[in-house]
């Protein structure tokens, strides 16, 4: 049964200074990441969504700086060389990536950031933040469908993809689903509202990590 409302899960005590939490969410196409993330962002207005970069051409209705940062290939390659990306990858001939400046400055000021990235990108983030202060402020969560059969139903139910595209997405999904144990948390998206509530609980738990608090009880 769907919950009618998602309670405000933001911290009730703002008197404690803290470093923000980066909530990394991965999951296969059709798992419902966009829908669930939209509910989380609505319920937690202070949460910032990390806008990814891409070298592909904008689709009708897409807005630069909101849907993606649309970059020329030369600028994208320059940013890679300069080490400006937390993660980046080539997908179907186009470059995608998450800029450090979309995440790190906001965490340092105590803000929270939501990153919707694939399994490959999450692996890069883990590798790049290992041994750095950011590692203690990043939470990795895998959003999965109830089953592969349900995922296939959702993909076919869209009615927008050719059979070849659906088969490729399902094959990619098999590979991504096999990586769920690499994540700290697993959320099954059977009901969108329940999945969003689970993510909000995970985000609030991130605030309770001792690594996120700048607090000295003996001061």
C-alpha cells in the first residue's frame, strides 16, 4: 500500500555543524531512479541534485544546466585532463561525467548532494575518494526493481523503445544487478513512495555518521 505522504526527514537539530552527505544512487534503466529521486528532492528541498555533463546533443525540451551540462568534446576532454571529474565514461560514443564542483563545495558547506550515476561511475567515485575526507561523507545505495521480469514489463510498458533497444537494456541490467552487493544499501522499488521514504531514511542516517559531525563534547 502506498503511503499518502513522505514525512519531512531533514535533521531536526541544526545546531551541530557538519559536513554534508553525498547520496550516490545506482540502478538499471527501468528501476525508476528518476521518479524516486524526484520524490526525494521534493521531500528534502535542501538536497542538491548533481547535474551530469555530456557531449551528446540536447534532446527536445532539455535545458542546459538543468538536465545536463552540454559540453563540446574539446571542453570535456580538457576537464578530464585537468582532473575535474569525480567519474566519467563513454556511453554509445558520447562522454558523460560528474564534475567535482557539482559535489565537493556543497558538502564542505554542510549541504547534501544526490548523485544518480551508473555502476561504472560509482566504482570510479569509490576509487577516487578512497583515503580522502569525502569517503566518510558518501553513501552508496542501489535501487533495484522487484525482479528482472518486472523490469522487463516496465521497459516494454514505456512503448518508446525498439525491441533491439529493450534487449540491450535488459542485458545491461543483468550486469548492473549483479553489482548490488558493492553498495552499502539496497532499496527495492516496488512502490515509489516507499522507495523514496527508504532513501530519505538512508540520507538522514548519513547525517548520524560520526565522520559527518564537527562536534567536540569536551570543548
